[in-house]
């Protein structure tokens, strides 16, 4: 038997022994720390997936357990769906932070501190808790997302400063019924991201968002029907501050606790942000939603203007992507 033929036979045998067809006809792999699945770590499962996968998403089912590992869904890993057995019991955790030395002796930086990196396109994650447990030591990211068409459903993001890095400026990200907590700028980055029916919990007096939206971008961070809550004793939280002068963030029909400061927004010492940023609100409720003392340079939307602030409008792009309906007219994947 030729070496090439033997290799192909080996791969096919491995696939047959470790994968199962789901009802939809898609292969599903299982990660189980006890050794009862196809893989014991999430990193092993990702490494085993084909590069630049086309067609239906491959589902990776993750059994309950605490996975202390740095997870990197690389740029060549597309069309993957990770489904946890139980949101609170599937925990991916690590403790890197920006000042931890790298091999050169300098800090790994904010970008290198993430517990989970999502670089690939069309990656979906459901029922998973992501944690950076470095504590209040500065920037320590739980999840960093660069890829396009990233979806997170019923997930938890736990950390302190810089918990969730919505990084890729060309990417689109969707968060549905998630829980996100932190202290300073704990939702930050450059991308277009929609948060739908999420709980956003502040753990200290500080800022929720720090958008770095690039000049010319129509959308930044959009919060729809979310709940803004806080831990006891927290009483002075801003909705956002301008990491870059063209920052764009909007809150639509959100419930805001009394921890939100009357001014609402901050320019981060950038006078140009008062002219170029786009901070907007409409239809919010709760004691923190009073607009009477908001900064004069934020936008109080009309009902007609607010009607445009939807999942479909913000994430459609040129291919009509809608993570709610599943519509996607792209041909690249």
C-alpha cells in the first residue's frame, strides 16, 4: 500500500471512530476532560479541525468541566460551532494580564492577555463561561474577537478591566442573552458589535464601553433590550468613553440602574470626540436613563431614527448577514 493511500485510509478511519453524525447530518465532536470524548482539551479539538472549512458548521460539543487553557481559534479555522453542555459548568479560564512578561521580558500587552482568541470567521459559541481570573491587576481580557460573523449565545464573560475585546475593525459580532461583567472599559474595541438582551454588570465606578470605532464606520457598539446592573456600592458608572475620537455607541430600549451617572458619556479628554463621536440613546428605562442632564454632544434619537438601530441593519454588511434569521448571502464560506 502506498504511503499516501495509507495516510488517507488512516484519516478516514480516525474520523469514523471519533465523530458522530448529528440529526442535521453534520459531524459532531466531543470534548470531555474525563477522556470519554474525542478530545480532552478544547485546543486539541481546534487543532484537529480542517483549515478553511467550507460548507455547514462543524459542531464541537463541550462537556461540563473547568478548562484552564488559552484557546486560540486561528485565522484558518472557519465554520466552527462550540456548544457547552451547561453555561455555568463549562468554564474556560486563564490568568494572563497585560504586564505579565513575555519571552523577551516585556509585558504581553492587552492583546496578548486573552483567555480565548477568536480569529477565524463564522465561529459560534453557545452555553460557555469565559473567565480571566488574573483579578484587578490591570488589562486582562477574557475573550478577544477578530474574526467576522462571530456569534455568542447564552455565554458569560467574567473579568475586571477589559473583559471583552471586540477587536477586529472589519469584523461583525453578535451577542445574544449573554452576561458580561467588569470594571474599567470592560467592553472595548474597534468592531461592529450588537448586544441583544444581555446583562451588562459593572463591578466598580468606571466606564462600561470604550469604543475605538474607525473614522467612516457607520456602526460601532449597539445595545438592544439589555439590562445594565451593578454590584452593591457601585454608584458612578458612565455608559462609555471615547477610546478613539470617532467612537460610536448606542443604547436602545435598555433598562438602566441608578449607577449610571446623569452625564452618561465621557470624551476621555479628547475635545475632538465631542464633534466626531456618535453616542446615542432612545427608549431606555430605569433611573439611569434620564436624559435631562446628559452631555450636550450626545444624540437623543427620535423614534424614526431609532427604528434603524436593529440587528439586521447593523450587521448586514454587503452579504446580508443576519445571525437572528440565519440569512447569509456570502459565497466565500
